[in-house]
């Protein structure tokens, strides 16, 4: 798939989550200050929609059971530290937000 434009930076409020679909991949964008992170939208536990969760700094809590992820890496912080969701590279250029999904 490669790099895809998914939003304008000014469309993503700081501290908020935004779901985008890149072909068949559901991605949640998390803006923390002026930095945007992108990770898979499906919780590793039971498939909850992370884009409907709660963002606290760089921590994203699943709305179903509270599993917590680091949006910078996709790594689960609790309770199963060996679980993760995919994370995707993000590039902001001239106010446009681009992510790389796939190879």
C-alpha cells in the first residue's frame, strides 16, 4: 500500500482520536500535542474499537475492557504486556498527515 494521505493536521484536535480507513485497514490517529501517531484500531484482547477509547497523553485505553496501549509503539501496557497492535509511521508535511501502511 505504501504512504497514504489521511488527514490535514488542523482536522485532528490535540488529545483526540480519529479513525481512518486505509483500504481495508482500520487505523486510529492520536494527536498528542503537535505529534500524530497511528496504530491499529482493533484491541488485541477482544477486538474493541480503540478509536472509541480514551487517550491520556500517549496512553490509549480500549473502551471495552480498559486494555492500555502506547500509541507511539502499539505496545500493550497492561494487563498483557506481550500483546500489541500494529503501529504505522506518520509523516506531517505542509499540514498534511501521511501514514505508511503495509510494505
